[in-house]
């Protein structure tokens, strides 16, 4: 069948004709995400419906299935799916998208019946002026306020290094440096623990800012608009994470200083205590 289609296509090209081959068989080669991003909402809806019927009843699948239905003018079915999304996860981004889609559709219906100036929630700038098929599509992004993000972020507490600094220890007599070996080793362990805790804080903060940018292309957006929105979301997340990255760098530097002190003490012990002469009893750190 493929060979026959290829021959037909080659002949059509030679004759200057345009041939449209059936695409239903090739649609199964793509994921619903690829079909959706490519604007093939009919096949994307079929793929999503198949996934849902096979047991993949996730909020994401329901939401994008509803969106595909809305784009193909199946408004009633789409609203049923939006209600399902909101029922499953009302506080998630997709739940908020679904609620706004239902509210927008209700407002539009009232406006058509009453012909009054009904105030609808403002549509995101990226959707204004687009050739949209339905005004009930989700906004480009549900805005999360800075105050909401800050409430999610874990607090940062920085601890200064304990004991004398590297510069101070380097000025000690050799015997004092050798005697400080055990405490220097304990300081390295404590610094490593503080660094681990700082990295865990960074992971938690990264998770808290993970919803600032939806990577999927929204209805009515061009590719350039999608890239700009995603980059803006990443830049906003990075602004919140800067303090946590700086905190990790602070404790990384602290650990390096503690390790340098331990190396200094190790070398002092190898020089101060030798048996037999010339053979160090402590290996370099």
C-alpha cells in the first residue's frame, strides 16, 4: 500500500498535480501532544479519547480532550469535560482553566440572549486579535501572584562557619595545626550537611515555582508567542530561585574552606608526627 501511494505521489508531482492521501492511518504514528501542537485537533481528540477509555483518566488528558472538542465546535461535549476536569482538581492550573472556560461560555451565552454589556474576565493579551474558533478557550496563563509564590517557598536560614577561618589556622604553629585535625574533620562533615540541606531547599523551591509556565501551546498563540510566554515564565521562576541558588553557592564555598583547613591540618600531622622517620602516618585528605 505504501509503495502504491509513493508511485501515485511521484506521478502526481511529474504532472504538476496535488494529491491528498488519507491521513487517518498515519495519525496513529503521532502522540496526541504532537497532533495538538500541529493543529490537528480532530485526531488529537480521538487519541485522547482512546487514552481515556484505556484507563488514562488524568486531569491533563481530560482538559486537552475538552479543549480539542471546543476547537472543533463540539461545545456541549467540551463543557461536560471541563466540568469533569474542575471536579477532579479544582485548585490546579487545569481546574482554573476549566472554570474560566465554563464561565466564559456562560457569559457569552447570556450576552447573546440579553444583548447586554456583560463583563467577562479579561482574556490574555496573546489571545486578543487571534483567529480563534471559540471565545471559551483557556487563557494563555493563569496568573499566580508573587505573594502566592512566596507563601509556597521554604524559608532560608544561613549559618556562618564555625571556629577559626582558613587564614587564621594557616598562621598557627605546626603543632597547633596538627592538634586541630579532629575538629577540622568534624567541621567538614557539618559543612557537607549544611550544603545538602541547602540543595534540598533549592529542590523544594524549584517544585514550588514549577507552575509558572505551561509548556503547551495555548489556543490562539503563535509559536513565537508560546516561546516568549515560556521564557517569561522561566525568567520569573529564576528570579524567585536566585536566593536559593546563592544559598547553595554560599555553603559550597563554606565546604571548600573547611576542606582546605582539614588539608592544612592533615599536612601538619604528617610533618609533626612521623614513625618511622619520613613515613606519614596520616594520608592527605
